[in-house]
C-alpha cells in the first residue's frame, strides 16, 4: 500500500497522507456514516420515523463540503422527499451521494413510518427504511508504481449492497426526541465480493432531541442535541442553540465534542421555503490544514390548501 501515490497532491505532505489513509479505510470496510452539522434540518436522512411528520409533501436538499483544503476530503449531497399517507402512515424516498478519496458511495432508500397518538399533543412514530448502496472505486485517480499490484487487480471497484434502517420519533408542536439506527447491515469489501452482516456491535446509534421556547413575541429559542454511539469509538455529542427572530431569521451556534464549533444562520422566507448555512471550525489539528467545513440546506413544503400551514414549522 505504501507504493501508491495520489494524483494532484496539494498542500503539505501530511495532508496527502491524511487523504490516503481515508481511502484505505474504505477499502476494507464500507461502514461509513456521514457527519451533518445541520442534523436538525435533515432529520429524515438519519431517522426514517421522521417520514410524513410535517403533514405536507416536504423536500430537503443538503450539500456538505467537509475539511476544505484537504485532498480527498468528504463531500456529501442528500435529497429527501416525504409525505403523510392516510391518517397514520408516512412514505418517502431519500438519496445520498458521498465522495471521499477515490471512493464514491450512492444510497437509495425507501422510507415508511407509522404514527400513533400518545396524548392530545404528542405522537409517536415508528419508521423503517430499505434500499441499496452502490460503491465505486475510481482507480483512475491513482498512480501505481507497480502496475501489477495485486491489491488493485483483485478488489472490486464497483459493487451494490443492500441496507436497512430503523427509527422512533416522538413529537409535539414544540418538542421532539428521536432514536435511530440508520444502517442495520455492515457492508465489507472482500476479494471475492462484498460481505453483508448485521450485528449490534457494528450499529451506529443516534439520539436527537430539540425544544422550542418562546422568549418573547418576536424571539424563539431552539436548543437541540445529538448523541452518536458505536462500539469501539468514543461517545460523540453535539449541542446547538438557535434563535428565531420575527419568524424569519435564524442564528445559532453549535459544539461537537472534541471536533468543531459551528455557526449557523438561515432564513424562513415563508411557511414553505427555508434556507440554512453553517460553517464548522475544527478544534483539532485539522485546523492547520483545512479552512473549515461548509453546509447548505434548502427545504420546501408543498401545500395544496391555503390553510394547511397556519404558522412556520420549526422542526
């Protein structure tokens, strides 16, 4: 493996080595969960139980450019569309495209949820997702000193694997709490193909929650938290606090443990259209090589009756 050089090396040698190590990590194990600063604005991608809870046909686009300035750093795009179906069901689809190093991962999911009313104000939703993941290794971006390197002659540059997810989501008009396992199947590259396995030791567990607090007539606060856990890795938490001014302008900050601090801003142009931007500043040695991470989210709700949404939905 130390005979491989990556094309178009930019910046310091440490940057190239970092990108190279990212590439190697994907070749042996395809279990990669992307990071989102705006998880609170992209909930369905990590929790299928969120499907249909907005009570309208809802769409969300996200673009994330992580660790700008580092060769081979992650870039992620997501799209989700979901709607209620009947009185208790929700259906939706989501697509995620990720690139890191020479690896590209494309995911297609169908999502379903079932809701039950637990009180006059609260509902509990259970969700399932299922779909396919396509892995692609772009070996054209590598220069091999030894063109006959068996590692790259035997590995599979393209492969398709199944996956599934599960989630629970409790919500009222001003509070929610969610628990999810976005991917239940571990997909691992082997010389003779992809091995699929399902074990709780490999699952990534997500816990999210937020509450809306009325500070005054024109100001609302929305604290939110996300906790991620997987066996063999430190527990990671993220705390964010957003302010909404006059139901139009969002401004907030967030902190991700031992990783980054972020600023988030956005505009709620109407009850249907919202746009958000966030910038992450690394708190680790990555700050010596990266100019930060950028994330943009665009959401639109399709409303067919004028009185369907009487006030902005805040999550």
